[in-house]
C-alpha cells in the first residue's frame, strides 16, 4: 500500500521513454507524496519523468481533511502540467469500507468517498481508486450488496460527475473483497454498469489472490476479459510480490524482486492492449526506489514500436 514519503531534494531528473511520449506504451509513474502541498506531488512526479502519477487528496489516515487551498488547485490546473494530470489517479483513504455491516461506519465511509471524489473534481484528477471493502464477519454477499448500494449513490452525485471510480483488485487478505474477478464484475453490473466505473489491477494483489500472472499470463487476462472486460481496466498498480501465488497476503516488493519477476513486467509493458493506460508504482524504497524501478521498467520498453 502506498504511504506518504519524502525524498531527497538534490536528485537528477529522469526522462520519460520515447515509447511513453509517442503514445505506444503505458503511461508510467508512481504514487507521490503531497506532504507540504499538492504542488509537491507534481514536482516529485516531474523529477521522476512521470507520464502518470497517483496521490492522496487528503490525509489517508483521517476521516476529515483540510480543505484544498487555491494554490493547491491552481498548481494542478496549470497548463504546464495538464498532460501529466491527465494521466493521474487518486487513491482513497484506507479508512473507507463501503462493505461495512456497521451503519454508522458505512455512512461515514460513503461520505468520505464522496468528499474525495469532490476533491478530485476540483483538481481535475479523472479517477479515484478504492479497495471495494471488507465484510468483517457479515458475509461476502451481504457486503457486496452494501458496496453496490454505496457505489450507486456515489455515481449519482452531480458535484463529482467528472470523476470515475476504479475498483482495485485485492489480495484477499482477511475479509477483504475484490480478490476474485467475479466480485468486480458483479459490483459493476449491480451498480448500473456506469461508464464511470472501472477496475485498477494491482499486480501484487492479483498474484497473491491466486491468479498466476507469471506462469499463465494470457490465461489470466483472457479470464479477466471474459468476466469483467478489458475495457474496464483503466489503471495498473505495478508491484512485485513478497507473497507467493495464492498466499493472500498484501506485501509489495520492488520490480523483479519478488515472485512475479522481471519477465512478467516486460511482457505487461509491451502488451499492446494496455497502451496509454496509467501504470503507477507503489513499491518500497521512497524516491530512490521509484527511480530504480522506473529506470528498469523503461528499459523494458526499448525498441517498442507502435502497432501498424
């Protein structure tokens, strides 16, 4: 899971790859810190040569955050960073549980999600990623119904009508839902199949949930297409996994340093089906870790050419 982190200031900027800039490869970036102001996230992303980024739009460990200032909004609306913001995502607070059986916590989660969607709309961030929720003992089907009910309500808020919701696949740790493609497909259908409802694929989570991305790459994405539809895949979190296949534990590792390995990420980045989709790191190691991982990912794109 991403955490707010600070990195050294005196670092040499990276550059985006030619393939990214030409639009024949995914947009690459990282979850960046906005500690000290939203503009800090843009500076961090520019230092990494990002063509995509992910941020928290408020303190992820609090229900209520400070209002966005005029400077925050202006920085993200600046013409200079418009292309970068177009490939941006926000990640919802980890306190949010749209599947909670507790009515007070469920309503609080729903309103906190609405607040974050409004913040995204202010900043021009097009999509908010959220973990679907956890049943905490109430049973999966009951929790899925509550999540769908919350999603219908959220998608109906006119003051956040330009923001999409991306349901993140989970590792299936504890009672969390979203670790099966069927969960995601059911939620999309039950929520009215809005075009504003999509999926974020976390590579670490998918392996930990039991989908063998390393050994059966094509089969996993064929199943995803059949059950959910690849057109619903709007973003990726690029994380290797400390947890082995099917271990159902959420433990991120640097690219090539876990059970997925470099060959998988090379194949994913060169997969023409995912051209121009934002792919962001949530790997350990702070700014220097992001630099290492982005260099490695961009090396996989060398020689990448546009499809005829």
